[in-house]
C-alpha cells in the first residue's frame, strides 16, 4: 500500500528537522512526503529544502508548499487534497515517528482490512520526563484513548470528510465522525510516535483551557451527536492538564 505523510508547519525552524529526519528513518519508506508551510517568516522552508537530496536518494516524492493559509486544519485539508497515497498519516512539525511507524501501518491495514488505525504515543513534558499514552477502544469516547500523531487513515475517507475547521480539536472531531459512521478502527499496542507538549492543545492558560473545552464539546462531541454529558469529560481533561500537564 502507498503511504502519504503530511507535516503542517509554521515558524518551525528549530524543530522541523527532527520531524523530517524521522520520516527519512522509516523502515518502510512512504511514497510521498508533503510539507505544508503557512508562509513562515523564519528559516523553516530553507531548513526543509536541505533534505531534498536525502529524499531523492530514498525514492520518496518530496513536496514543500509555503503560502498563507487559514490555520492548522485548512493546511491539513490542503495536504490531504494533494496526497496521492492510499493511506495518509499526519505528523505535525516538532513531533516524530518511530522508525517502524509506516511499516506497522501498512501491515495493520493489510491484515486487518481496517479504515483507520492508531497506536500508543510517548508524550514528553516541557520540564523533562515522559509517559506513554495508550491507544484504546471503548464505548465511552474520550481523547485520552486516542493519539493523532500515530493515526493512519484511508485517503478516501479523509478526502470525503475533510476537517470542518471549526475548532482546535477538529482532528478528534474527525475521529468521532469515523466512529459514528461505523468505520473499522484498530489500535496497535506499540509506541509509534513522540509528541512534545507546548503546542496550542496544551498551553496552560485559563482562557485557552476554556476555549479548548468549548471546542471539544461543541465541535467534537455535540456536532457528532454525542450526549451533553460529555461536557463533564471536556472539563475533566482540561483540569487534569492544568494540574498535572
């Protein structure tokens, strides 16, 4: 199966190298790699350009687009529209894949005939230290069980159901949309990516926390037909982040 990897970047000169190198280090190379940059004002694009020869040597189609966009999910949708692989993985700038990520995704889709898969992730705290967040499936839906950087999706589903671009958690909203559609979802009990805290989804600010609660509740749960009781889940996640994140 052919795999497309998409990385969204904006002013990521200091961290995009690690992300790109983790794609280059894959045991099974993806067919193509798209970097969708939001017209960075630092050296993000120049840094990305230095890897062209390395991707050519591995036979991976390497594309860099740098232009203004409407934000994270607008950029993701752009990459999805352009991707030509059968499977799509989205790895944001600063996050990294484990070397077996693409290989595991291909093997899982081939053996399980699934529509979407995700795996465990190692989360790195700002002050040091890390922990593993497990991938789980259960009746009660919570983002505590789901890990976007380890998620691979059949391209046609991403193309048919683009991110709504309504809130900061639209990736989780897409996942819930797939659950409600009855798509076959599989988890893999293996760490396939590393995520570094400090982005928009983890900033310690009461204002930002309130925004995240609203977005998760309205644009993930309610828009997908989930109960109003999920508001408690949204508040609980942000309270935990604020106290222990």
